[in-house]
C-alpha cells in the first residue's frame, strides 16, 4: 500500500531526501508515486516521509 500527500503539504522538502525509493516528486501538493512507494518496508520500520513531515501531510492512501 502506498502513502499519499494531502493538501496540507507546505512543500518544505523534508520528505524528498528521506524516501529510499525516490517515490516523491514536487507538485502542489507533493506527489507519491504509488508504483514506487513501499512505505519504506525493507528499509525502515516506519514510513520516513510521515516521520519527518512537520504538518502530518503523509498518510496511508
């Protein structure tokens, strides 16, 4: 299951370098490619975009 970024996104760039699959791209709001997002499974115990998002805009789709 992939995560999504809500309209609450403030485009702060905190999530971009944290994604091990490069699934996040710039947009308004930022966009998570569901074909690339693994919720960081195999890399981290929790989705890193959600961990670093200051406005909690990364949610399960």
